C-alpha cells in the first residue's frame, strides 16, 4: 500500500536536499507530487519509486584493447560487430 510522505522523507531517501526537490518541482524534473492547501507538498512513495526506476540508464558497453608490443595484434585485424 502506498504512503503519503513529506519532502524531507523523499530528500532523505534520494540523498538530495529539499531545495533540490523544490527546484525539480519548479522545473517538472523530479517525482510527481501533490500540493495540499497553499503550501503543503507531499509525495506518494510508489510514485517516487516509479520515477526513480525510470531514471535507470543502460550501461554503455566498453571495449578495452591492450597492445603489448608494436606489431599489430590479432584483435586489431579482426572486424568486430556493431554493439547496440
């Protein structure tokens, strides 16, 4: 079951400052939030979780080639397939 949580709790969970959360709200960058009354901000914990999961990035494949001498290695002569 989802809980309603404060900006302080969200900031602590995400290890950011409350002012960062405020900036994110002002610029539509962070997790979805609710405004209650004139100035009370709250978050739904499941929405924060969904937003965080949406921030995951796929790792970029890296190929490291080490050349130990001046002559061309077999790997340098081989044609490697494109990596998507």
